[in-house]
C-alpha cells in the first residue's frame, strides 16, 4: 500500500516570498497605509489621520481593498490606456486614392499629396489624415518608406532594453565628477593614413576628456575604450551615456555591466544631449587630426593622440570652466569645494 507523507507547511509554502520589483509609487502608498493604520491604532481620528497623510477617505479605502486583494501589485498605478481606442474613420476609397497617389509620387510626403489630392479629386483632406493613411500603408508594406527608396535602407529598429543598458530619462543631469560621462565616436580623416574611428569620452562637470583611435568602430573596440577611460580619468566612472549606435551594444554593454557602471542610451537624433563630447570631438578634429603631420601609422597616431589628450586636459584653457584646464578645475575648484 502506497504511503503518503505530509510535508510540513513551512517547507513548501513560499507565498510570503515576493521577489517582484514594484514601482516607487506602490511603496509610497504602502508607507502611507501603514502610517494611517498606526495613527488609528494610537486613537487618532480617521479624518485627522487621513488629513495628515494627505489622502482622501475614498482613496484610503480603495488602496486598502486593493492591497488586501493583490498586495503591493494592487497599489500600482492602473493603466491609463483608453478602453475604446480611436479607429480609422476614413472611407476605403480615400485610402485607395492616397495609395495610388503615393505609388505615382513615391518620394512625396503628406503635404504635397494633400495638394495633389485636392487638385485631382476636388475634395480637401487634412494633412494629418493623409499622414495616418500613409503610416498605415507603410506599416502594412503596401508602399515603401522614403528611406528605403533613397538609400536602400529600412527605418532602423528600435533598441530593445532587455539587458544592462537603460533609457536616458528626460531631465537627467550630471552633478558630480564621473557622473553621466558622455561617450561618442566619429569618423576622421588622418593625412596619409586615411579614415579612422575616433572615440571620445568627456565629463560634463570637469570637462576632462579621454581619446583613442581605432581602425573600426566595433563594440569590442568600444569596450577597450572603456578601460582606457577608467585609466585616464582621475575619478571613478559613476555612469555613462551614449547614443544608440551598435558600437555601444554587445561587448561594450557587457563591459559596463561587469564594471557595475550604469549605462544610459539617449533618444535618437538628439546630439544636443551629448553636447560636451560633441564639442570635444570638434576640438580633436580641427586641433589634432587636421594638423597631423607625423607618420601615417596607427601606433604613432595613438601616441601623438595621447600627447594631445594631455595637452587638452592640463594645458589648453576651456571657456566652460572659466578658462582653466580640466586638470586645474578638478584639483583646485571641484575637490576643494
């Protein structure tokens, strides 16, 4: 006869363990609930406790019920996505006309097509409606995007944030040395050598810069450059921001993760958010590469570039820091303050 053994409840019941990551809002609401319960247990009037926590009575009981049913998950913000989503309201014949106009004029946008539509069909349609129709046609592959026609390229895929890198958040700003180090690369022409890939890193607070040049802009070279930054800067790297280039994925992202350096990726087509390193790129381009006269050898170029890097950090005055050098600013101003 088969024997059935009953395990102790504590050996198999793990319902009390919750490894889910919740938002800051959920924890703040739970903290308010706890404080309200504490005030009520001390004999405080409910109205006074709710006013002290700046919570309405309806909100308090809604949070309390949600927490009882779903725990911290019940205190998360509910989705604000509307239940009834707006659907296309244009007739099929209008979409067909726009389709034929775009096929006839494949490089035209919504403005020109709106003019041509009114001219041919004696009816006016808003540019926004034509834009939505064109977006639908492109998404369904009925017409190709202009980029594909001009350059043979489809729109680049959006970066998927499923590893170490995070989206750059609006309003992020460096407040201390080593924070949000701006890293970028550019293609440069070296006299006698040809084209090369120049990598730059700039601290937006101290204006300290690190340079290196490579034959190609690969993620392996970017990871190597990260080590160069760590050895060049006199302060630890707190965090890094980059654009969405492929050279800052794969090996570079893994290197940041291994070094426990947060990596933030800027929105597309926003060079102004990387203004310090863009300015540093311009300085290297015109003050070093444009005036390069030494041997056209990668090893020699690197040695000369490192000398220029020392000049940039310890001799060249910078207007952004009161005509001090980055070295002077870091030692005399930043550290002493």
